[in-house]
């Protein structure tokens, strides 16, 4: 919410809060001064290593999804008459083509739920949307390495599938009654401007640019991996030529302008929150191996190691914290540097982006207390178990 949208009372409270923070923070204290320096050093690292080659291309992908995705055609695969395997599979992997946080996904969830999507597929979509968006997948791999990044993606898809199935099994009678009382979605869409093959080729080209542009070497990698790394710019160039061909042949000027506008909107929405999250993470926790405001011993005492409590604490904390899109990555990166275990890190990555206190309140208004509480418990319990299991393997 922008300051100009706040009521006068909230504006004065905000100003008073900022004044009190500035008044009482001892900026000359060595730990505070060091934390401020760490915040900007961490932001500088992100600007150099992740923004231009990673975040910016991914935002163009997100903009293309918003502009060119036929929402009506997708929704028909999530309805109650759709094949269950197809419906849950589509819902569980749909997050890979979105770039939304736990609050931004809520209107999409409410839209497909009210239009006739079953509770199970709708919940699968609700979980997967923020958990495995294309931005988070690439940044998780780039920042945390392939093991944790790949595990996060696979487990998120599996959890979306399983949690949706469990919710449908528990509340199937109520959901059948709801669907019987509501008018199902009717596909009124007109003919597509492009064929399915053309859209697939277009999406493959821009995703290929993002993936191979950020292809990194890995210790102990196979010769095939090394060959791809050495050839990544040639491969990226090939995808770039394919993208240019698709744009010239199949898209109009007006569509490209709309695509650019959608990409700009994503940048305005995500980048301030991302940079703010990086600064906060750097100020509180510092870069890996560096001390900032919070001593690493404190973090290690709560989320260090791989105990069930550490994983549960990470999962339940993530469920009630608000993570804007991608901000969970610098925060977890800072926690890892401060002593967080690999298992609790995964637990936080699985629970944090998909839930937050604001989203829980909105979901409760749509689904009711019982369904919402069940959903939150499932996310926290599964995240705890996954984190504990991964921690045993990783350690």
C-alpha cells in the first residue's frame, strides 16, 4: 500500500514509527554500523550476480505469461469434470509459469475456485503458485546450489499434488455440494491468435535464454555439464535467434507493447520488495560467513542442526511470515550464513512462500476456518517432515 493511499491517522502512525526507529537505533554502535554495511554489501552482491542475467529475463517470462496465457483454456483442466491426474498435475506445476507471492496468488485462486474448479486442484494451485514460480526456481538453484534448489522444486510439486488430494478427500462432500449449487465456468473464449505449437516454441525460447544464460559450473560435475557451461552463450544465442523469429513472425506491435507493459508492472511490483528483502536480510543476518545485527549463535540455537524442533520452528515461522516474491531467498541465504541447518532451510522455503498471515486470513474468508486450518497444518507438517528428511541426507 502506498503512503498516499493511507488514512491520515495511519500516515501519522507511520511517521511516528519511523521517527522512533531512527531516534532509538544506536547507529554509532559497531554492531549496528557493521550490520548497515552488510546490508548494502549483500545488495551489491545481488545486483552484480543475480539481477541482470536472472531476475530481468525471468520478469519478461512472467510478463509473457500474463499477456499471452489463455486463462479460460487453462481453467477447464482444473474443473470437477476433468481427469483427476490431469487436473492435479496441471495445478501442481502451474506455479512454474507464475511469479506471484502468497498474497498475489489469492485473486487467481478465488477466481478459479468460484468458477467451478474443485477444492483439491484449487488448493494445489494455491500452494504451487508462490512455491515454484520461475523466478524462485532459477534463483534457488543459482543461490543455494543444485541440490537444495532442485529438491525445493520437486518437493513443492509433490506437496501441491498431495495436499490438494488430501483436502479433496477430507472435504469432498462439502465440495460436491458447493459445485452442485454453483454455475460452472463456461468457456466463451474466441479463436487463438497463435497455434499451440507456436506458443510452445515461443515459451521454450525465452525460458531457454533464462536457463542457459545462468548455467553455472559445479564442483564434481560431469563432462557433459562442463560442456554445456562452456557453450552456454552459444546455446543462449540460438534460443535468442529462435525468440526473434517467433516475435517477428507471430506477434503484433500492440501485443509486444502490452508484453513490455506487463513486464514493467512485474518489475515495479517485485524489485522494490526484493531489494528491500535483501537489505533487511543483510542488516539482520549478513552475508554467508559474516556477522550482522543478529549473532549467529542465536540462529543456531533455534534452527541450527537438524532436530525436529528446528525444522518445525522454521516451518511454522515461515507460515506466518510474509515473503514477497523472491524475498525468501536472500532471507534464507542470510540464515544459512548465520548457522541455519540445511533441513530447516528447506522447511522454511517450502512453507514460507506459500503461506503468510495475510493470506491465511483471506483464505479463511473464502474457505472457512476448518478448511483453512487444515490447509495450514498440512503445509507445516509436510514442510517439517521434508526438512528433517533432507537434513538427514544432506548432512
